C-alpha cells in the first residue's frame, strides 16, 4: 500500500470513528444477517440493483415477510413460489428480477444451502463468489451483497458507499474499507452496513430519483465501459471520454504519475488496441507486484482523471466472464495522445516496452 492509499485509509478510519455508536453500532451485530429468512434475503438480493432500497425494495421485502412467514428455508421459499408465484407477493411485474431470484435459488439448492446460516458458511468457500458471478444478472455488487445479507465478510459497493468513501474503482474501495476494518478491528460486514447507512446522508438531495430499468444491446467488449460511464454519470462524477485533442490534460495526468504507474501506462501506450491480462502487464513492466498491487496502481490515475474532468483512459473487458480476470488496453488514438505526453515529460529511463 503506497502513501496515498495509507492516507486515504487513515482519513476513512477517522471518519468511521465519528459515526454514532462507534465501535458498537446499535442494531448491527458482527456476523449478524439482515434476515434469518431465505425468501426475504433472495428477494432483497434480486431486486436491489439500481433500485432505491427504502422506497422500493424494503416495502416489498416486508410484504413477503408478512405474507410468507414460513418461507424461512430455501425449500419452503421455492414451494411458495411454485404454488403462488413470486411477482404477486412482491408486487413486481418485470420478469428479469423475478427470474434472477429464482436463478439464485436454483444455484443455492444445487449447493445444498437451505438456511441463512448455511449461506453464510457457503459464502466463505473460495469459489462461491465466482459461482454467483456466473448467474445471469449477478454482478460483483450483487455477489458481495448476498454475502453481506447473510452476515458474511464483504463490501457491496454502491452509490451510497461511494458517496462515503470517495472516488476509486469498486475493487479499490473494497480494499480501502477492508484496510479500515483491519485498522479499527471491525467486522467487515458491520462496516459495510454502517458505511452504507451513513452514505445516504452524503448523497446530493437531487441524487435520489425514481429508478427505471433500461436494457440496451451493446458490443460485448464495450459493455464494461458503458456500465462504468453510466455509473459515473448517475453519481454526478466526471464521465467524459478522453479525446485525441486532450493534449494538455494528458500532460497534466502524466506528470503526476510516479515511475511505477508510468511503466504500467507505457505497456498500454506501446501496444495500442492490444488486450493485456494483468499478469502480462506486470511481466512487461519488469516490476515485482501482485494483481492486487496493479489494481491499486490504477486507482490513483483514475482519481486524477476525474479531477481533470475525464473518466479513466484505459478500456477493459471480461472476455471469459466477470468471474475471471479483466483485460486492459488503450484505444489507438488515446495511446498516441499519452505517447506524446510521455515524450514531452519522459520517465527517468525513457522506457519503451517490447
């Protein structure tokens, strides 16, 4: 962890210490599940993506709890669904989120999960998150949210948590809050819930619109970029793409990069359009770092880009699915842009990669 990240962890830890009740937060127990009811948990997990919790998700989950109090185990929940249908009890018509709940239930049934306690234990297995990510409609936030709902050790990054933590990729924010939990000796699931609750007050008042679900067909290798730019836009953060004419901005970003980050950029600059796995980038930099280190190194340039009014300049995709590692690249015009910036302000060794 570099100096910049250590400073962010210290600042966030100080912020958490100011939250009411620290270090024992009322109503939030370490290892405690939000529901001891599989039907409620699956309904919450399936509905929550891009939806306001308080006005949309919470009343529907409460209705399910009132009408299906016996759906505590997975089998009893599936029996209720088979007999009465899920849409009626949730007052929900769009088929995708209803189908998502059933796909989650099917996976957990195949894994032998029956109770919330079973789910909490299952989430500790090394391949459980990857299995959740293979379900259609389940992204990283939902996979982590399932673990959080069950009382597990995870951070489900959404706009509330972003509002509390500040800029950074989802992975960087998870790493920062994990470090904060370690520093404060807090249960990670507890930290997720109290930061999420506190984050609501940090959202702009006009950043709580009614939500509609929009389905778009986009090229597969552009899906991740579209998702990120849309997320930035919804959060009121800079999401403008870099342009080939952004010479001054490219120089302004380059001069703020340390040598290790310049080496990472140089790999992408010197191979325009080529998709690199993280381990390939590490090998070409000649550096000794882990995959986690690479993600952290990219986090700071992403913050700098936002300060310049731009989204991060690299593209990425998950060609083998979101359960596998991403590939990264610069589009040719952006590689040329940063090549010029590098030429004006060269690194100490004038590095070019093979």
